[in-house]
């Protein structure tokens, strides 16, 4: 385990069993993990399903954390939260109670087979429900190739995201 905190972007998505509540629950659980500091959270967005269209729209958000956990240890904790919330994989890109993905882990490139972990997330820059919420909270995020996340936003110009509502951390609400 590294003794330095790394900034990490995590994507969250849900389209089953009260999706907004599922996202809120996952964030609360992530916030409660040891060696994790929750820094920022994007607004919630509604997005069309990425895969089969015979499912509900998704609710998505992105959070910025600092973590002292290794990438694989963080993935293990996120998968434990998913399992605890009842995630079952019904079909590829299908409906889910909760989906937690490590989008970026600092500016590192990671390819591990055990556990199956690729960072940056292989589809991140193609997904408006990742790029746009991430830009809400880290507009100057630098990718491992030294490009900026905002330079990839043009791939999301025709997005169909719908903002749900401002979604503030408790600490942000009390400071307003």
C-alpha cells in the first residue's frame, strides 16, 4: 500500500431499485472506507442505456476521492459495496442496481489481469455520462498521455444527458 494519497475518479451508475438512493448509498459507503477522502461529487445525470435499450434510463455521477489504497485494493472495496447493494450482472451492459468503476487513478495506466482492472477505464472517453460529470468537478484533469480531459469533451457534444438536480455533499450544504 502506497503511503501517499492518489486522486481517483470513480464513476457511479444505477437504473434499478431507486437509482438515486443507490448512488447516495454507494457514496456514503465509499466515504466510510478507511484510507479514503471524498473530495467532490458531480451533479446527477440521467442517461440513456449504453447497451440494450429495453431497460430503464440510468442515473450517473462521478466522484473525486483521495485514496491510499492500491488500485486493486480500491477495486476490491468497490466490488464489495456493489455486492452489498445487491448487484447482479444480468447481461452485458444491462440493468444494474449499482455500478462503480475506477475511471482514473491519478495519471497512472494500469493493466492487471488479477483482478481484472484497466485504468483509465477503456470506455471512459467515449461516454458522455462519464466525461461531462467528471468535467463538472475536475475541469483540468490530466490524462496519462498528458492530454486534458476537457480536450476529449468534443466527443460528447451531441450528448443526451439530462441533469437531475444539484447533488451536494453534506459538507458543501452546510458551508453554503
